């Protein structure tokens, strides 16, 4: 074993290269040669890092960077790329794929030839088709041409092939239904009914030198425009293809009223939601933390355990339970309110009640975290400060204002900013509790009155009534990122986090 030790890195590298070569081959088949080559080069580079003794630190840095690129950097780059395209329903395929699909379309010319046919089978199982026109001329297909081989009735045998009896013929038809035999001059021989083959013609033909499609049925030239091939009269041919539209999605976001009007409302509510729910959660969490930090409070361990229960339960389960509790007709909350006060609140039917439900439920989900961080920060404040304040005659609220809150905000300021950013994109609470409902009555939009930007983006991408619009959704994602980044920087600046950083340097 000791003799093998110097060679172990080489052996490991060889194994990695062998495995990488196999997966590179698979990837080249699935995604193309370029991606397969890139993957192989990355694996080969990693193998070299294992072998070379001076590259030891890079053995950890390179995999970490690759994972960061795969799961963080590349999705960001891809999202930005999509934002400048028309990618969405009707524009999923590339231009090349659309051309290939359109060129497969055929049509039946007015004076087409129809042929009877017979199926012949060799001993090896191979199948041969012979065709006969109205004049009893018999043909076979050779070099994309119909070659005449005789007249009259179909022969019983032909070139080591025997005719399939009529009783067995229809059992072979399923193999023939998708056959399209290519002939010259853009024509094809296809089955038109169970007993007949007819000569079809290719509907569209792409001329690469002119970048146009020729419609052989109408003789029109179709030019590519706005992700479609368009006829001279302006008619667009489906399917469309993905193309670069520049800043069109950004222009739509601000100029198209069907997008800009709900976007503005959603944005205002989003800022209000993130600000208020963050403030409410931390205010309530701080209140509970102050109670739990009281030395005279008994059974603090039990209280802390009970108060942290909402944090221990997965949020999606809690949200589904709250949906049932707040059900307008059979929910427990409404049944209690009806029995005591005689009222039944339409929690998810009216905007004000739906928003109130969101604040209440998010408080239930968020206060344990706020309480925990506040409690930890309170316990880190030196007790001597409070003792000195008491000697100076400061009341409890004066101590809270001059000692507790300033030191507490210094400690939890970054956490508040992070919580604000989280609530700004808190998709789960919005989507699972209200689904963005109720809808906006005066706007035809997928957005509801409780939607935030991230849920609005999701609906645009996956739930649009007119199909998915990934390009616009990616655009809104970029806008959301910029908004969150700017608001986070603003919060850091207001809370003095930058000054604090300089002070410690």
C-alpha cells in the first residue's frame, strides 16, 4: 500500500477524467458538443489540480466556485438574458426549430396523383411498398422517384418479397400511417386513407439566402418579424420563435397600462407590506423578549418553549391550517366571532380583511424569530449600564429609550434589513394564504389586491390566462432585485450600519 501512495493522486485523477469523459459524452448528446466539451475541460482541470502538489488549496476553491456559478451566477445571467427576449407562450422554440417544424407541414395539391398500394415482406421482415395509379401502372420508389416496373395487377412476388395477404395487410397499416416518402420537387408520398397513398407537397420552404419562408400553397414570401414569420397582409404564422426584443419588456412595464397599472399598485402594496409586517413582527418580538428577559419572571423556560412553537412548525403547514381557520363559511375563527358577536368576516373576499389576515398570520410565523434575536441581544447588554441608570434616577422607560433600544438596534439592525428583504419577497405567505386574491376589479390582470411583486411575477410566468410570459416575468425579477437592493442600502444608511462598520475599522 505504501508503494501506491505516491500514485494515488494520479489514480484518482484518472478515475475522475474517465467518469467526466462519460458524462461529457452524455451531455454532448443532450445539450450539444460545446457544452460537453466545456464540461470535459472543467473535469480535466479539476483532475490536474488533484495531481499537482502546489495546487492543493485550489482543490476546495474550484468546486466551491463552480457550485456558486451553477446555482447563483448562471441563474442570474440567464434571467437577465431572458428579460431581453420574448420567451413565453407561442415563443418557446428557437428560429431553427420553428423552421424545421414548418417545413414538415404538407398539403394536398388540387390535381394530385392517388395510388393504390400493396405491402410486400421479405423473409428477414423487411417491408416493400408497390404503388399503382389509375392507369394500372405499377411503381416502386427509388432515388426519390417513382420508377415504373410494370402494368396490370400487382405481382404475387417481387425481388424476393412476397405480397402480404389481405387478411394480414391491415395489421401492417399502423406502421405506414406516419411514413412520409420524400420525392423530388418538394413532394411526398403519404397515406391519405386506408387504401390510398397520395402525393403531397411541402407547405413551407426556407430560403436561407433571403431569410424568408416560401408558402408553396399561396406563393407568398413570409418574412421574420417580432418573433413570427409574417405574411404580406400581416398575418403571423404559429408557432413563433424566441428572439431578442431589446428593452421592449422594460417599456411594456411602464407604458402598457395592462402591465404598468397593476405593477404600480402591487409595488406600493409590496413596500407597505414589507415595512409594516417587519415593524409589527419585531415590535411584538421585542415586547415578548423584554418580558422573557425579566429576572423576576418564573417559568421562563416553559414560556419560551411555548412561544417558539410557531417557528418549529413548517410554515407551509401553518399557512394551510390558517386557510382553514379563516374560512369564511366554516372556519373556526368566524364560527367563534359569529357565536359571540354575531358577525362573519369575509377574510379572503374583501381586500382590507385579506390584508389584515396576512399581517396576523405573518405575525404568528415571524414573531418567534424576532423574539429570539431580540432576547439574545438584550442578554448581551452589560447589566452595569442599567445599574448606573437606576442610580441616576432613570425610569424603566428612560432606560428603554436611552440604553436598550440604541444598543439593541445596533446589534439587530442588519437582521431587520434582512427580514425586510425576506418579507419583500415572502412568496409563501401570499400565495398559500390568499393566492393574491381578491382580484383587482377595475383591471384585467392576473394580479390581485394582495399580490406582491414576486407572486405577480410568478403569475405572469406560469398562470397568465393568455399563456406564460417569461420575458416580462424576468424583467420584473430584475426590477424586484434592484428595488430590494436599493431599499436594503437605504435601511443600512438610515440605521447607521455603514458608520458602525467604519467605527470598528
